[in-house]
C-alpha cells in the first residue's frame, strides 16, 4: 500500500523533532507492510479455496440464477431467500484491505453502486440476514472474481489458417498413428478415444498414458465430421484424406448404433467406453438431444456427398426425437433407450432439435417437425432465457444441484439459431445480443490480467484472451468454446453489422493460436499461459481433446474465409 507522507504526518508535525517524524513514518510503513502481508496471506487462502471448488458445491440461500457464478464482468444483483423476522439484508464485499457494504430492506442486493470502485480481482462476498435489532439470523460467504471487460482489438490478425492447417495435420496423422486404450481394427484412434494421452502420472484428471478410454459420438464424432468437411471444403493440403475420414466416421455411426427396437430405435450412442457401448456417467442411458448434433453433421456430409443414407438417418433422428417433446415444447435430458423412461428431466437444449429441423429444411420439409421446432424455440425463450438456467448438459457430467453448473454452450447454439431466423421475429436479434452478453459476463476471459482461471493444481494462471470457460464444474478456458464463440460472433455480425462482434472474433482467433503447441495440438485446458510476461508451454499435462481441437480449427477456417469475403466485397 502506498501511503503519501502528507497523510501520515500529523498537522502539528512542525513542532516535532526529526526523529519523532521518522518514527511516525516508519510506524506507518511497517503497519502498511503488515497489512499488505496479511492481505497476501488472505489472498493465498482464497486462491487455495478456489482451486478446490470443483466437487465442493455447498447448499445456498441465494435464490437467483447466479448463486454459483464464478466470475462477473457486469455488476451482479442477487436475490436472497426471504426469511421470517428478517428486516434487512446486507452484503459485505472485500478485496484485500478494502471493503464495501450494500444494504437493502428487500431480499434483492445489487453491487452496482460499489462495482466501479472494485478492482478486476478476486473478492469475498458475505451476505447477512438481519432482524430488527441487527442480529444476524443467517449468513453465507463465497468467493467470486470481478473480471475485466473487452478493451478492443489491439493486435493484427494471427495466421489463423496456418494454425488450423497444423492442427488438422496433427489430427489426421493421429487417426492412424496415435495411441488409444482400445483400438478397433482399421478405425481411427479417435473413434473410441476422445483425448490425447496424459504424460504426467500425477495429473489431476487421472493417468491415461494411452489416451482417454471414452468417447461421446453424438458430440465428438459430429465435430470430427464437420471439421473434416470444412477442411476439405477449403481445399487444404490433405482434403482427399479428410473426406475419406469424414465418411469413415459417418459410416461407423450408421453401423454402430442402438438396435432397431425400444423407445429410440437405431439411435446413436452418446457414450462409448473401451470397446463397449455405454458407460461413464450415463451407464446404459443416452442424452436424447445430443443425437440432433450428430444428425446435423449427417446433413452436412449429405450436402457434400449426396449419399442418401446420410440424409435418411438425419430425418430418422429428427422424427424419433420429436416423439419425446412435451406439451410445453421441452424435452427430457437423459432417458433409458429401451423403455423411454426419463432418468434426468431438465435440459435447456431444446434448440438442438430446432437447429436440426432447420438444417434439414433445404432437403426435407415436414410441417409437423417445423411446428415442433417453433415450440422448442419459444419454450427456450419463455423458460430458459428468463430463468438463465443454462445447465451444463455434457455426457461426462454428473447431476448437480440446480444452477450450480451453468454453461454457455447451449446458450451459444441458441444465439446462432436466433440470428439465422431473425426474419421470423423482430425480438430474436435483441435477445441474441442479450444472451451473448450473458456468455461474456459468465464465461469469457477477456484479458491476461483476469484472475478467473484458478487451476486445481497450479493455482492462478494468466492466459491470453479472449477465451471461453466451458462450464462451472469444468472451469477451463478452452479452445473449442472459443471456437464456438467465434462462430456465434460471426452470426451476430451477419445479423447486426456491428463491428465489435467481428473484432471480438478476431481476438478470440488470435488467443486460440496462442494455445498451439509445436506439434500442432491446441491446449484444451489452458496449458499455454503467461509466466514472467511470456507464454510458456506446459505440454506435459497432455489430455487435449481431439474434438475440441477440431472445433477450434473449424472456426479458424471459417473466420479466415469470412474476413476475406468481407474484404473482397469492400
């Protein structure tokens, strides 16, 4: 803490000796140093707490959607649980030796008045429920981060296409020369293994020296097909092999699917493990709406090949999924594929189905499917957008308490759909803007100065931004989600013409390039970060996800082509 001498010396200093003055000065300096040391110790404790956040979700008395939010760019407002005899609600915010207090007679507490005074750093948040006498009837403490906002595009474009080429060269090479714990003959290693081998034995994710033993076909294979098609469509060096691999992946899923019986006949598996179908958190169950993402990839590969079985399968998935739509337009999350019994109810992903229906429309139109898609869209607006319950719905995630694991993945898909259908409703684009700000506020790490990335082993890390965190319980700034955000920003730019969206996309592309290792891999877990002002490669961790790498490359290619097309128009 820097304390000006004029603030240390008393007004009667002219009557004091030089020694007395120096004693006063050194007393103040030592006090400041002690306070700084205490603040640093406190800060270390906060970082240690955040390192262990995953798996330590505690019950909360915060009613609002942001009860478990890890970062905020904009000043948050919290709704607390109303309680009998409580007449005042307070929030104390603390950063180091600085503290602020907010009070309210209602259970709504906004940090807006103090937000400009706070630094872009970690802070503690202490809520109190007080009775008329000022006695605390309840309290709740948490640790959050005030994160920096967008500061504009401040550098030239990196070689996005070159970075994507190197990554796809690695991916194509790995298909036949990589390692996997289970290897199906004449199949790419990444059919059954979705992540590269871990290198260190004490890495927190576990020890997988031969690669991760699981894959999630509706997600991973969909991205493989889409990424390989985009690579070939852009005429890159191994386009012929890329198209061959895309077809191998698509044909594998036509061959390896559920039996032609039960509640979802011939549906794709959403988890596969070491040569077995099912496993992991899902067991024998499936994530219903994930199949829509794979079906969209089948529409894409049909467009490229005109192979009718690909289109037929996409139509089959759409029609089968539609049977599970509820009266309000929603769908169940996880089901037993044989009986149709629901094992987990809520999912915000109804728009996955709607996106499939509109992807099919140029080749297959069914008014009943379109009506179902419209109901899914307006249910999402009415229920998910208003509640902000953008639950993370990844196959490898356990059920978590409500609002404790939000993600921007489904939010982004819905933003893109709103932009693509903007002519249908004038409210779509304003809502898309609002949802993008939600994604930024909760999941985007804009600057290397941000303190939002607390690694469970390494502690506070600073990465080049903007990158995008995946979900609350897997709090890593990932290349895939930055790539998907680039895709989202392109759609927002097309829909609005506002330059800021394209500028953010270009900055995100540069940040993805900064995640690249020498062999072409992108770090999935933010393991290229700043140390002493330079980016270092922490490659020994391994565990880079093939689908995440491909997703990043897909949208680097797309952004490169989009920017060039705009230049040609101008």
